[in-house]
C-alpha cells in the first residue's frame, strides 16, 4: 500500500455532525445522515475526496461508509471505498486516485456559490481547503504518482507553481490536516 504510507489521520468529527464551514461537506454529510443515502458524486468527489486528501486512515473511511449508507453491503462497499475512493488497494481498481480541487466541485454543483470559502484561491485564510489539500497530496505522493501517465498534466501544472507558493500550500494543508478546523 505505497500510497497510504502517511494516511493515519482520524476521520474528522464533522463526518458525524456536519459541523463545518465547508458547504459541500456540510450538505453531503447532513444528507447522508438524514437519509442514509447520498448521490455518487457526494460520496466519491466530496466526502471520499476530502478524506483521501486529508490523509484519513482508510479503515475509518470504510467503517463510516458501512455504518451510514443503507445500500452499503460489505462486498460492494469495500472495493468502492478502499479501492476507488481511497486508492488504498495499490491501484487494483482505479488507475489513478479520484481526487480534485474545488474547481471540479464548483463545476458539478452549486455549493461553492454560498460557501464561506473561496473556491478560486489556494493559500489565503479563506481559501477552499480542497485546493491546498489537493496540491499538497500531489507533492507528498510525487515519487509514485508523477510516473502515472494520467497524472502528468496535473504534475506539469504543479511544477509551474512557484516554490514559495508551494511551501505556503503545504503549510496551509498540514494545518488543515492536523486541526480539521474548517
Ligand atoms: S468552496 Fe470549497 S469547501 Fe466550499 S463548497 Fe466549494 S469546494 Fe466545498
């Protein structure tokens, strides 16, 4: 499991109470808790994406999905969460991690228009957490993922970000990962 070498963070409390300023997460969690159901994009590209980018222990992600969703039967759910969502099967199911910054969430939903965070920026105090987490994830896993042909374009963009900004991205991402104060 090369990709998850440092993925041992606790699942944030807001997966259980929806207490976060992140509008997309708040709605996806509340919807999941209220209905024991959520749209595929909410499961994969909001909740799974955030857990992967913030380096949550994949076993905790498995347990949350299995506990929350009414259609979560273990033999179906585990390949989806551990494989597709958390890329924790050494790439057996997915050929690349399902990760995105805020731009994809903004494209696929209307969450960002009423969020306290700015989906367009990376390092400001009100920048969307997905943005610093996304680029930080690519940096952390550069050695393995940069060789993946499907990731080449993202690494060419990352490489064009000035080194000083990459340092600030890392600092903001690590603050988010360690405090989950978002
Ligand atoms: S700005 Fe970021 S946190 Fe807020 S809704 Fe958009 S993607 Fe989610």
